[in-house]
């Protein structure tokens, strides 16, 4: 039965729901979300089912490491297990920021994922990050150096200053990546050579 005004609902509710789910992903606008939804529907069912299964399997098996908060199927994660006893922690904003260091083979210590940086405008304060767990880990494992690899945004600088203040009086060495990384850039998108130079030229706080 047609609506009283004669209009017809072109998109099905299920399709609209799929579009909304894609649009909720980071960096995906409504138009891109709609294109992705159409792409999925145009694919043969046997090609889409593995994607759905992979998403479900990842959500069931992958979890946060209780020590560094990175993603892994084991707890502690393989890096925390294999590098137990290391005295250096590289602090990053998100899990994907670990990959440039591991791919370049320039660092062999521990990591810690903060879960973001301070951003009052976005409602992200110290209570929304894993800062207390970082402070506890530094003390409990006798960490000797923290390398801040949080990018070069004002929010990252504010986060570093807060952690540095919380560690006042602690003998742990604090250093920051050199400014070879462009201002405001995301670490996960920086090429390995730039990351290597920034890492090797890191400066003390």
C-alpha cells in the first residue's frame, strides 16, 4: 500500500541499517557508506559470508592485552610475553601505531597503548585514557625509560605533559620522538624511514 502522499520508500530498512553501520566507521561519510553497502549487496553471497565470518571471529577471539592494552588473541600479548623484563616502554595512542616500529625493526622494548590523547573538546579527559595503568606498570616493572610516540598534535603534547607531571620525582627517563614527523599527522600513516629517524633522534623531556 502506497503512502497517502503517493511517495514510495526507495531504500529498504535493512539497506538503510547497513548504510548506518558503515557510516559509523572512522573516516566513512554517508556517501561512502552507501557505496560500500551497494558493493556488498552486489557481491555474490559466497563472497560476502567470509567477510561476515571474519568480523564475527575477530570480535570473539581478539581482546585487549591486560598489560599494554594492544589487541591480541592471547593475554598477555606475544610482545609482552616475549619481551618480559625489558626496561623501556614506548607509549602510543592506539594499537595501529605499534606497527611502524615493528615493521621497521627499530625497537625491541615494550609498548603501552593509551587509548587516545587528551581532547577536552571531544570529551576525552585523563579518566578516559589508560594513564593510571601506565603509571602503575612503570613502578611495578622497574621501567627505566619511557618513549612517547604520540604524534605531534597539541593534544598529544598536553597528554605528554600530564604524564610527565604525574611522574615528577621518578627517576625514569622520559624522551619524545624528534620533530621529523609533520605537525598534526597520524603516526600509523608515516613511512618507516621517517619513523626511524624520529625514533633515533628522540629528545629528552
